[in-house]
C-alpha cells in the first residue's frame, strides 16, 4: 500500500517512466556567437517583436515572420511564414533552398544586391541566425555576423549565453 508507482506519461518528451512528464523543450536561438536558450522563437529589438521563427520538422520547414524597416524606422516589408505580405516595389526576395537535410531561409535586398538575413535550422530545437544586415523599428542598424550581433553603435553582443525561460530573445 505504501509503494510508489511510477507515473507513465504519454507526452513524447518523457525521458523515463520514473521521471514523469517533462515540459516541452524550448527553442535555442544562436544569433551570431550569442546563445539564447529556452526561447519561444521570438526576437525583440528595442522592445518590439521583429522576428519570429517556427519549426515544423515533420514537414521539413523553417518558417520566418519578419518586419523589415528602413533607416527612418518606416516598415518597408513584412514576411509572414516565408511569404511577403508587404514588399515595397518587390525590393526583397526570400529563398528556402530545397534538397538540404535541414531547412534554411535566406532574404535578399534586390535593390541593393545584398543579403539581409540568413537563418539555418540546426536541429528540431536549435536555429542559427548566421548573417543579418537590417534596421530596427527605430531605424538603427542591426548587424549579425558569425562572431557578434551589433545594434546601433552602442550595443554589441559577443559570446553571451542567456537563459530566456520561455520568453523572447531580447536585443537592444
């Protein structure tokens, strides 16, 4: 009567019957050389949600929602799950290369002939933002390289490891 009975969860994230059900793992975002652990896939810049990444591994998809701004902070494009819903004068293009083992999303500025953003799914729990050159809603430049993430001229993140506890990755 006093015996403990192990809980047998039906959640696919259970590690073992004796451990019970664990919460669903959150997404790790790597932005340049910075690691944001346990995020909800949202990236805020200066307090405003600017980027959302969603993984659909069963479909082999990496979905990106993003607002693009100009130097004055005016929204000039909106990407919703890899499809532009606003794209002034067809300025931007999105590519989701097929035939790769893991999906990626690449945004280009056709007017300037530059890459705007490059995102790679590394695993079902990790996404890397390896390259970016865009503006925040305040018109400040946001630059992402494999080595750092810089917002404006005052904030540079280099090699940071941050625990987000299910919230957004916060830049600036």
